[in-house]
C-alpha cells in the first residue's frame, strides 16, 4: 500500500519539489546559523534595524508603523515600500522570531520558493521530466545573481515569484488553465510580490511574462485563441491587483512625488550599469575580486591599487549587483539546449531574452559613443543607450536604478535552455547504468561548480549578534527626539552615504564585523537616537532637505554659524570623521563605537520658542535646490548663508519632546521652563503631508514654516499634552489605500468562489 502511495503522481511531484527545497537549503547552510547576521551591507545597516522597529510597533504596541522618527528628521516608514510593512509572510516571520533570525529565515524561505518556482516552470509549465526540473530548480537560487542579493532581502523576495508567474502564464497560453483561474492566481502572485518591497524586480517579472506572451503570439498557430484568453484575463488582473496593493501603492506614490525620485533623473536610473567586461564573470566569477578579497582593484601582480587620494581603490565590478556566474556545466548544457532546439522558436526566443536582458543590464554602456571609444563605467551620463530607450517605452522604470539587476532574466532563460540540453543529453545516452547515473552526475557538477566560488561571498561570513549587542545598548535615552545626531562624512563627491560602506580585507578582520564599528545610518532606530543624516535609497526625506544636507555637509568648515544652524535642527551631538574644534564643540562619550563625538553647546532641544529663531531665514531651509538641481558645483567651497540667529539663552532646553508611539509626538514644557508653555513654538521635524495637531476641539493640519520646522501655536496647546502639544501622523493616502485594499480583498475572494463554482459545475 505504501509503495502505491509513493507511485501516485501527486506524491511524486511533492517529493521532487521537496528535493529542490532541500538542495537549496544545503547550499545556503550558513544562513541556518540563526544567532548571526550573514550579510553586511543593507541587511545589517538598513533592514535589520527597521525590522526591529516594525516588530516593536506592530507586535509590541499593535500600531502600524507609518512614521520613522529616527531616520533623517523623521520620514514615512510604511510608505517606503522597501520596508515591506504590508507583506503577509513577514507578519509571520517577524511575529514569531527575532529580527536577525527573520532576515535569514526570510531569505531561506524565498530562496526555496525561487527554486520550487523554477521546478514548477519546467516540470508543469514546459512538461520536463523530473531530473532536468529538479536540477535547474535547485540551480536558479544557487546562481551568482542570488549570492549578491543576500543583503537585499526585498529584492531576493520579489525575484522568488518570477518563475511562478511565468509558469501560470504559460499554462494559460497553452490552454491548460482557464482564464478565470489564471486571473485569480496571477493576481495573488503579483499583489503579494509587489508587497515584498522591490517594485523593480516585480516589474522585471511582468516584463518577462510580456516577452513570453509576445513570443507565443508571434509563432502560435492558435494566436487568436491565445490572444482571447490573455485579453479576458488582463482587465480583472490589472484592476483587482491594483486594489489589493493600494494600501502600499498610494503611500509609495505620494512619497515618490516628494522625494528625489520625482525628478526621474536618467543619471540616477543609469547608476550601476554593467560594464561589458563583466560578461567574463559567467565563467570566472571573481575575475574582478570578491567579498573575501575586499572588492578592491588590483594590478597585474595582485597588489591593491590606490585611488587618487591614496586609499585602496574599490572595484565596483566585484560588487554583488553584477552576479552573472552560472558555471561551465550550466553554460555547456545551455549551448547544447540551443542546438537541440535549433528548429524551434522557444530556444531562440529564450536566447533573445537573455541577450536583451544583458544589453539592458549594461545600462548607459550601450551608447554607441561609449562602444566606439571602449570606455565603460558603472555610472554613465545619459546619452543614446538601449536602456534609455527602454525607459522611454516603460516610463514606470524611470524611478528605478541599477540596470544590472535585470540580468536575472538572462539567468532564468539560460537555465531553461540548460534544461533542454540536459534532456537532450539524457535522451541521447543509451539506456543502462550510465543513463540512470547521468542526472545525478550533472546535478552534482552544476551545484558544486556554483558552491565552490560562492564560499568567497558574504553569506559565508557570519557575525554573531551577541558581539554587536553592546553597540545597541549605549546611548539610548528612551523615546525622544531630544538626542538627535548629525553625522559628518568625508564624502567630498557629494554623496552623504559614501562612507556607509566600510568593507576591508580579511587581513583587518571580518569585513561584516568591521562595518558595525562604524556609524550605521539605521542602527539608531533600536537605540532611539534620531540621525539627521540617514539612508533611504533616494526616497526620503524631501528632496529639498536632502539637497540642503548635501550642501551643508560640503561646507562644514565654518563651524560657528553651522553650529547655530545645527541648533535650529535640534542636533545635540555631532559624530564622524572630520576634525571639529573642541572649544566650539566639546568632546562627548563615543556612541555606537563612533569617535570622535562632540556635543553641540547651542542645543536647546528639538522644540523651542519661535522667538528663539528670530532672524533665521527658515525659508532658505527649503532650498535653494528643491527643484532637484545639483547642489554641488555652484556651492563648492562656499558657505551657504542661512541667516543670523538671535542669541540663545543660557538655560534650556525649553521643551521636552517624546514619542508615545512612532506615529505620535508630544511636546511639553521642560521641567524648570513653565513660561515656555504660553508661547508659539517650533518643532524640528521633517515635513510630510499627513501630520495633524490633536486638541480638545478636534484636529488641525500642522503648518510647516520650512522643510524641517513645524509651527506649534500657543492656542493649540492642550491639557492632554500636559500643557503642550500632541501631533499625530494620519496620512490620507494610507487610509484611502486601506479602504481600496479591503475592497480588493472582497473582489478577489468573490472571484475565487465564483471560479470554484464554475469549475465544479463544468
């Protein structure tokens, strides 16, 4: 009876999918060290702290974390799509496990899902046998594209849905799935994928599906029937999926329109274009270095080359954004698969997708002028490249960056061709012991070829979180904005985030551990320490304030007026690498391992009487670059005149500023300063629509006098706030989106029931 059970088709398919999942988990076994963070970069300095924040708010307080008071001078949290506040799997992961466990478990889950999806695409979609489907299913998430994305947990999660979406589309076009069923399944996949927090990879998945549909329509003798099925499904998929994601989509669109990405800057969109010589990494994964080697440029003798300043030169071509390696066995099988399919459109179609993806991954480097001059760069200027034509055809992609990420389409296509090659090879070998052993030999060769070089990548070098705990303990002063910091950097190229990457060679210790001893922009979140400088992938705060800080950081050479300006921003401490006059800024105890750290003697709290800012031209803080102009060329070496401040009183602070929850701010007169209660006040906080003042008579919209100064009228003070003011973040985009998402869930549920009834009646 048991043998018969294992012979059933459903059981065999389950065991095949389970084999893929097990192989992927074995490949990524370092991620199972759950007491550690295996990846540096964004996983450590962005996602981990924010997940802690989301955990505490969502599960500890039962409050949806709409606002992040610890980044810049406060910024939308849920509206920043990359934080995936509304992604259902993460509710379970981070609801049950510590945040650093969640990073690893989330990656393991999505790597397994990507492998199972590739198996489903081949086994069910293209009707391959078990051996090629299991082999290539395991190979996809083990390819180099996924190595470098371990730190980009949202990108890895979004990519996991791509093969599933391609498979269900193929079933629809082949007539093996009803359009109603397709609409239900594809809508759910697309909506949940969008919530992962990486719309760029979601767009690439839909782009792949579009290419498959165009190819099928071009060659299918039943193109009218295929077109009919696609047309009938398109409207419900687009409409219902749009409603399902509205709770995330509307706040994200609002945020985009108040951020750097509103300008759709082609230079920004072309950043991290793939130089053509990186094609060598298909067969030589570490031709340009690896994480273990420090990502440094090396000469012919292997020595690290210096940059113009004499520091070790970083070779961005070794960075994980450019993962192409598949290994010789996979490439040989792909070539064999193309030969086996030489008379079929699918083979050449897959090759065309791979070539197109690689050309688009090269970004601005396909500009004819660059090709003729053979001068390639990761940060090209706009011109006439294929990628810029792509942006014109698909304007939604204008807000994306890192064209190299689209190379995942090439990985998917080449491994599908490799499956054809493996099947051809197995069919060619005569029956017998060799034929039975061949799938095991091929699968082993492919995975070993991928695993050996992967040991030089980040996820093989864990950092025990226990060693970092002490960094998270010092300096916390409760839920307050009154411990705000400003970070000085040496980023004279104008990029405030240039110093956040501090990897060094292993001769100086583990690079991931080294990163934690430097000031990380988001580790302030668990510490309750707001950082005026921060990092949010170009999304927040407002473009005006970010540009202001660009210019301000460049001109932090004339300390007394800048110190007064920092006081207007409520900055209590200065931390960073640049030298500071200790007589103007007395030394303070280290924070998060950062030294030197200095106290700002002009600090009087994050909120202060309006009269104390008399003489300051607050409107200047909105500019002069809020239209998106480059702040650097015209202001290099000049001090921007922000205005003269009135003399600060000797005593202070005037008010204490606290946060009952992330979405609330309470400003009360400080102990010993009751006279401040009867005056108009200013609160230094980043502007964004949605903030209201709470009072006995209801709510009133908060008036901002600048990009970072909210006006608190004396008449709005209430007993509820202890004689001060209480503010709440209630964005209309979130409330409207929540209503539309609820409507979408109802429509999707109705459609699911209707589809099931039709299937039963049919």
